[in-house]
C-alpha cells in the first residue's frame, strides 16, 4: 500500500486558455500527483459536464446547458457499446479535452501517481436536462445511460493514463452531492450509494469522490470509493464529527485528500504554517477520538479547496506554492 504522507494533487481546472501553459503549470514542481487540466475559460466546450457527457445519446447544447429530448433519441449505439465494453466508443473528444491530450503527450512516469477526473453520476444526471428542463436523473432509462456512460468514460481515461504511469487516481467530481437531502436532489440515500458504486465499478484505478460542499459524509464513506476529497478549509470540522466512519474508511485502506488551501482571495495572509495549524486541529480532533495519527498521515493527501478554473491568474502560483509548502510542513510535523 502506498504511503501518501500529505502528497499533493489538484482538483482539475485551471484559469488558462493554453493547454501547453496549463500542463507546464501542473508539472512545474509543486504537485506530487498531477492531473490533466480542464480549461473552462476556453468556453463551454470544456465544461466538465460536456466532457463526461459528450457521448450521451441525443444531446445538444444550448448556451451552458446540455439538453436531450427524451421522446426523440436513439440509445441503440450507446447501449451496444456499453454492453460490449467498447471503451473506445467513449474516447475523449479532443475539442473538449485540450488539456488531457496535451498531458498525454508528456512524460509523467516519474510521479507518485497521476490523476484523471470525470463528473460523477449524480452531478451529471442533475445537470443534463430534458426538453422541459427536468434533470434526466429522474428518468429511469436515461439515468441508467448516464451512469453507464460515466463508468465507460472513466474506464477509457484510466486505460489511457495507465500508459503514462502505473498509479492512476480517478476522481468522480460530485459537487451536487451537497444537495442530497434537499428539494434540489430528490434522491434517496440508497439510490445515491448504488449509483456511485455502479459508476466506479470495474474502474482500474484508485477511485475517488470530490465534493466541495458539505454533505452526508457517512453516506459518502459508505460507498466503495477509495479516496475522499473535500473542502477541509471550510468543512474540516464537519468531517471530524464522524470518527467511527472515518476510522473504518482508513482501516480499509481509504485515503483522505484534505482540500486545505483556499482557491480564492482567502489565501491572503495564509502561510504553510497557518494552514498546517488549521489542518492539525482537525487531525488532533480525530486522534483524540481514537484514530491513530500515523494512519491518518500515511493515508492523507492535500489539495486546494476546489478547482482553480475560477481563480484569479495572480493567485494560481501562490496557491500551488502554499499547497507544496503546507505538504512539507505537515510531513515535518506528522511523518518524522
């Protein structure tokens, strides 16, 4: 089992139009487990929802929306590819993945791991709408297609990334998990767990969920994911309210990726030492509740709170430097 010891990674997006510059930034020395960069400032063509859903049958885009007429689409081709495990059918389109294709042209074999990302089945299903603006997650047949598509896209991406580095982490980005239990996501707990497990099944990577809002953390930890990434800068205290679930997750080999570095002007005044102090408060709380400190350290990673696609350009280098510095500070405090 890999000892992570506060290794650094990113969520995905960067505020750059140039894939070359974005990949240079990701590989610039601050990140232990680099990811391919999503570039939303290039326009809706790089929407995380379109990147994952580009092969969904019958879709068209309107402004920033992805729409399907549930009375007028043919699922045959997609179903045949799914049933035949034809991952090549779900290959990423270069016009939607400039950063991915630039990343795949680089030598990333020496890194501790590399990271890919897709949109998770709950967030994808809530974003794609039918012609009446109802999320397709509430249509039984199309929701299944969404889940299977997420799974196949993740399998294709994992296969391609493993050609570059044997150790791949695949994030299933689930911002809409923070809506569970509200009228905006009328999904049962049982459905949420089953759908996540269906989407990650058979993906030959370390499977992860990223949720940047607060949510039902015991529910998330009850899925089959191997890594949980969360906004620890704001919600670190919330995680410590569930020590039994965290302990069980860690003891089965789970990894906590603490999003401890702000991705906005909140970085002003922060230092690696102040961020390490903040993180140590949460770790100390878990230790007081019976979780071994060395276990937490071995199975912890660090990231920004969320993606950097909306960050000011001037902040990005500072965020990466703070992330690297906080990692080194945590290693001094917990790993020696």
